[in-house]
C-alpha cells in the first residue's frame, strides 16, 4: 500500500494532529480481550497483513513529515535527547545501515539507497534530502550516524549493548517518550528500567524470563510487542524532564471534552539483533488516537470501556490515568451494550 503523507501537523501548542479514516483503520489496537493485565506478550516480528503496521520492520505512515518536524524541534531545544556512548559507535552505523536498507526496499516511492563499496548515496524524497557519504566516516555526514538516520525515521530508538548476561541502554534517540528519559535511563540495565511496573516489579521472574528471551534474539529474526498508556492531547514528547509542560493537562479533562482530549497511546516495540556489534536495536513506534476517533470503531470503544473500567487501581495510577479515567469510562459506556442494558 502506498503511503500518502499529510501536510504538516503539530504535536504541541495548537495540536492540529488528527488521523484520517485510513490511519484509524490501521491503528494497532492493543487489547485482544475485555480485560488487561501487564504481560510481556513478545512475538516474532514476521510480516503480517499488507498495509498494516506489522507489514514492515519500520512503519512509515501519513504523519511522517509532521513527526520528523517535531523531532527536529525537540532536538533544537534539547540536543541531548540523542546520545551515543563511545563503545556504541559501530552499533550506530549498523542502525543507519538497517534503517536505510529497509526503508529503501519497503518504501521505494520515498527512499532509495545506492552503494558502491563504502561510497553510499541516500535519497529521502519525503524530506527533500540527498546525501552522498562514506560509510564508516562520520565526517561525511551532517550529523553523527545515529542522529542522522533517526532524524528520518518514525519511532524512538535505543541501542542496547549486550554484556554480563544483560542488556544496557547505552545509546539512543528519544524525543517522544511516554514519561521516561533517555538521559536518566542511559547506562541502565534491562532489569533496572523495568522495576517500577506495579504488580509486576516484585515478580522479577517475569522480567528475567523476558530478558532471557531477548538475549537469544538472532540476526534476521526480530521480535515485537505492543504496549499502551494514555495521553492528554496528541502530544508525542511526554518526557520526564518536560513534565512541567504537560503534566497539568490531566486536570483539563472534563466530561464535555474527554473524547477530544484523551488519546490512547500505543507503542509498537521492535527489537532486532545487529550482526557485527551484537547490540540490539530497540525501536518504540508511537501511535495516537483520540477517544472520538477510536469510537468510529464501536467494537474498539466497547472493549476499551471494559478495559479501563476494570483496570487495577495500581496500574491505572502507574499509567497516569487516575484523574480522568472515570470520565473516559463514562463516555465510552455508550458503546458497550451490556453496560447500557445494566
């Protein structure tokens, strides 16, 4: 399916972001059942459903131009959202190679890559970029390799170094996180950055099993999972260090505006082994949909009603939903036949 990119939208201030009916239809709705409990839910990242978010390793959609403009704005204000520890230099080049290769193959109408030994030529028609460079020589690029390519790819990216039987977040480009910070998590191990999850943190066997699985991911056999939370307004950058800019928005929700302000925020998390460095590339692709947009699929609205209604209090608090969850549940109730009949 050919991607039709929308004109520039905003993820802050006037919030002009919205989803077309086509974008809503391919939204990765994360609930296979009427209730939710935290789980690892990792699966092989094999291609699925042409046109879906699962078709390619790296998904590009109608919001591409807008999301790249938002990334540039964040980096202009806070360049440290991209960081690479010295020992991750090879992994950064491998990430550039992986992204360029897949984008050129999967979206040839927008991207192309020509290689002659270490002399490469990259074209990004969506952003009007034409770049000849020497692979392995950062001086031939306008940015360091990780920053260069992730300024042109939707998703946040972390590079995980594998050592001592663990994975460590030693590089990354993170401009749209769900209430965390690459600057705080840099250097942390897999187990360190997962311990805050309530109701799960004390059951470390869950994460130990997940870590064992991820340590054994092989080259060419990536894995993926879905994660979710909710966000007020279609705001991508909900980093911990910008909480003062967006935290108060949770108090702006009213029964009258809940369907427009409250957004389901779903992360398609993808992890692939890099062949030469043996590091792992972890991408976090974020999709946003308002309750109003989501309700154009009544079955989704019905299920989300039940999930939010029955969500354990500790998880609701962890995800930051407590102040407005009941208003969302009350609005979604109209789409649940059983609730309406009660």
